[in-house]
C-alpha cells in the first residue's frame, strides 16, 4: 500500500524507476479522487532526485573503479617491463641517500652542540656510523657492477639499508627523548616512497614492520600518554606514506612507460619497422657487454641483390615497398628476442642469442632467402638476397663478429647472387705473427714448413678455400703471409686467391701461390698472386720467399 495514494503497489519499493512509473500512472489515470495531489508530486520529485543521485553515484564509482584498474594495469606493466630501470634507480637513490644522510648527520651533530644545552654525543647518536660505512663499500661495489646486479640482490641491498636505518631512527626517537614526540622515523616513513620504488603492498608491509618496532620501543620506554601520541603520529605517517606511495608510483609508471614508448618509436626505422642503425648498434653493444663468454650467438648480415636495379628501373616507391616487405619478413621469421635492424640502404643485420647449431642457422638463412624470393614486384625481376652468417662464442666483441659476418657476406657476393655463407668461429687466441698454409693435405712438405717456419711464426693450416677465408677473416691482423696450394683441376685455391685480392681489407697480405703445372702458374699470375713457387722446389726457396714477402 503506497503511503501517499493509498493504492496497491506491485513493485519493489527500493527501485525508484518503478516508483516513478507508479506515480505517473496514478496521476494520468486519476485512479483515486481523494488522494493528496501535492504529496504525490512531491513524492515523485523526491524519488526522481534520489534516482539521479544514485545514478551519478554509480557512474562515479564505476569510473573510479575503471581508473583504479587502469592504474593497476599501468603499474603492473611498469614492474614487468622496466625492472632494469627500477633497479638502476633504486641503487642510484640508495647512493644519494647515503651521501645526503651522512652530510645531514654530520651537520645535525655539529649544530646540536651549539644550539642545545647539555648536549653530548651518545652511543645511539653514533649508531648510524657503522651502517653508513658498510654501505659506502656496498655502493662502490654497485657502482662498479652497474647493470649487472640482479633484481633480488638489489631489493635485498636497499631493503636492508632502509630497515636498519628505520630501527636506528626508532631508537633515537624513543631513547634519546623519552618525554618527547617521536619524529625522525615518521618523517623517514613519509619520505621512503620518494627514495625507493616498490609495489604498494610491499611499502605497507615494510613500513608496518619499522613502525611496529617504534611502537614496541615506545610502549616499553614511555608512559601511556607518550605511547598514544607516538601511535597517533605513526598512523598519520603510515596513511600519508601509503597515499603518497600510490601517487608517486602511478606518476613514475606512466612517465617511464611513456619514455620507453617514445624511445622505442625513435629506435625504429620508419620504413621497415625494424631497429634503425643507431638503435641496432646500441642493442648489439648492450647484448655483447652482458653476454657470458660460454654463450654462443650468431650474427647474419643480409644484403639484397641488385637493389639499385630495382630503384633505377622499377622506381623508388617499389624499392621502398621491397624494403618494407623484407622488414616484415625479418620480424616474422626470427625470434622475439633476436635483435633485428636495418644497418643501412638494403643491408640488414640479425643477432641471434644462444644460437650454436650451424645447420639450424643455415636453414634459417635459406628459408629467409626463399621467402624473399617469393616477393612479387610486378615485373620479371626476381628478388634475391646474399647472406653472411657466423656463429661465435667467447669474448668476441660486436665489431669483431660483425666484421666476420661482413666477410662471409662478401664471399657470398663473389660466389654469385642468392648465396649464403655460414662460418663457425673459434675464439682461439693468436698473439704472434702468423703464417697461413692452405693445402688439401698436410703432407710431408707442409710438415717440414710447419717445423721450419714455426720458429718465427704461428703456423695455421687450412684444408680448403672456405676454411682459409674464415681463418683470414678472424686473424687478419696477425697473419703476415699466406701460402696457398693452387690446383686448377680441382678448383683448390682459385677462389681463395681471388677473394683475398679483391677484398680491400685483405689485399695487402702477401699471397704465395704454390703450383704444380704451367697452367696453374699462368692462372696464378692472372689472379695477381704476390709470388709463385713450384711445388717441387727445395725448402730453402720457400723459406726465402716467406722471408722476402713478410719482411722477417
């Protein structure tokens, strides 16, 4: 029964929409002549206002919940994607905190002697000194190993410092001024979110622990009134710290993620959507600095064949389309953690961490060549790519492994288009001048050369052209002379001499061609070998030729 109209109602009274429809129905149909029309209109207005308030309240709560979920997502993403930055910031702020705490500590002790009557330095006043001295050495260690300290170790270092600092401040608050108000630890609790980046629930736990220690000290050492005051200021500091931690964390997360996105976009090549040259070199340097010596990795240098022909004959727009498509293929066909970038023009570089199998590497490269060959430019021109790929381990630098891959690419270019050369590089240390001997077999004459020339050179043997070029590429700074057996019928040595004389970085290394026929001698002259020796000459002739060309 409705209290304003006396009519039977069949709705849930709490649902204002049904109430409004009920009153409108009564007024419209004039079901009762004796009801108070003014009261009904007033009730209708009251219910309408209540409904508006409820709707606005629900909308506001819904928006706030959405904002809260969005903020939680941003903060979660921040901790998932930016832990390296967070660790660096925490260690940096720890170093700054130790420095400024030391300065303020010395300053406070100094002025206390002038401003406070009967002030004397006690053991509690000196309690921060051991902590600051220990962390002086820890900070030196973190600075020397910047970027190499794990997240768990960073958290342990920072949390340990702030915990013991909190205990020391609690002791100073309670035992140095038993009749006074605790102030130093509450201030430190409020300041913690500015100095240390952590998740909100961890802030709550960490601060609850140190404030509990303060309150335990206060309960033991102070009268009940003093304990109540300390409890009050601790709760206030805790709430303020929680709110400020949430606000600061949201701001840090949004700012860092925005900067990361800007950096990511600025690092991409606008046409191919892979890393541009500067970003590629930066990513490679970062990887090789952190790579463990025992970890193998591979690098591929990919060059499109006849790209100038595409630009000149099919148009630059077609060339751009080709580069964009190749960039997409590289992104699709390599792993998410591989480093893929455009080195310049039509040349791309891919670094594959933890790649140690030459067969898998060669399969990846040939599959990529197949996909590139499927690109249709709308004409008769067939798109091909030459690839040079190397697998290396040990302490190889980025410049070294790139130079090796580039030499492998040059070999692919000389062999012909759409070729792939893969090398596995050994990280053997050669620290003296070297002589490279390439022969099909390590026969008696070669053994004598090893014995004789080994006194003044580190002698290296290669069994074929590919192995010889791989050795020259790796140790060209140490190799002073190369001796190559030239066999025209089997093709041994022909390509090696041709490559060495065409490659500008190797052209200055003297090459001795060892021949067994007049035809081979003539061909060696055509290849511009620095000296030509018959295979049946006495050992002294070989020794004299090596001495003359090497200058030793």
